[in-house]
C-alpha cells in the first residue's frame, strides 16, 4: 500500500513538473513571439520613416529641378523675346518721330510701353536669379537674401526690415542654403498674397550654435491649427515643415487672428562652420 502511494506521488509530481515545463515553454514562446513582433514593428516603423525621408528628398529634389528648369526658360526665352519686342517698339517710335511730328501722343505711348517692358524684363531677371540654385551658390546665401528683399520691396508696398548679424559668414552647405532661401521665399510670398501686412521683419543670426531665420509680420494672422487641417492652405505649412526636416532643422509658425504671424527656423550648426568676418 505504501508502495502504491509512493508511485501515485511520483506520477503526480512528474505530471506537475511536466505541466510546469509546458507552461514555462508556452511563456518562453510567447515572450519570443512578443520580442519578434516588437522587432518587426520597429523595423516597419524604421522602414516607414526611411521611406518618408526618401520620398521627401525626392519631392524636394524634383521641386529644385523644376525651379532650375523654369529659371533657365525665364532667363533665355522670355528675356530674349522681351528684348526683341522692346527693340521693335523703339524702332516704331523712331520712325514716327522722323517721318511726322504730329503723332507725339503715340510716340509717348510707345515709349511708355517700352519702359514697362524694361520693368518686366528686370522682374524676370530678378525672379530668374532667385530661382536658380547655382546663383545662390555664386553670390552666397546672404547675397541671395538681399536680392530677394529688393525684389519683395519693388513688388509690394510693404515695409521690410532686414536685421542680419553680418559679422559672421554663415558657412552653410549648398543644400542647407538653398532650402533656407526657399523657405524665406515661400514665407514672403505667403505674406504678400494673404497677410495684408504693412511691415515685415526678417531676423538672421546665430544663437547657441543654432542658425536662425525668423520672419515676423503685422498682418491679419490666422489660426495655425485650422490652417494645418485645411486641404489647400495646410499643404504649404506641411511643405515648409518637410523642407526643414530635410536639413534636420526645427520649424515653427505662430499666429493668431488679428496679431500677425511669426515663422521661425532653427538649424543646428557646428561652430567651425561659422567664419567671423
């Protein structure tokens, strides 16, 4: 009888041990499965971020190529056509003057058209230069910004104040310079078309190893959250954010209806990239 009892205890013990091992085995499998699942999720997340980054780079590169192509067409085709028309108009004015003195009004009108044509040519030239990445490389970021400010002043009645620390040579690379400049262009264009502002202030400098570009206006302002949700105007804000992400910069825009708006770009830079003038 004791022998039977001992066997029963042994069988029960073995059963319990087998059950424990089975449970432990199941737990180990679940832990391994969970780890693999987490690793898979991380890999998917990384792949998605990498895909978004590559897509963003492709979109920006495509935009720059398109802008460069437009720039070439503006510079070579449109400018040459305007030059030809200007020459024809001046020839007509000369013929009228030499053959008859009874058409002074027509002569003045033609001269006025020629002056307007020259103005359009100047605007096309400025736009062409501002769109051309090579131009930014030639004259530098600050030179390109100075030209853009001049173009903005000529095309609007808005007072624009440029506050730049010119004691520093901002030695940004080509990619950074182009995207900083494009962000300035886009922001000034938005202000000109939508803000109804009277004054714009552009601040450029370095603070705590961060290059900053801050653009403030005293326009009508807007609700930033509502603008982001908009399918049309929200795209502009998203695009500016993507451009900043592309160069590892931080971009923020603050605005309230009736209180103007402030766009702020912060780009981490190494101190040895800054050259004192």
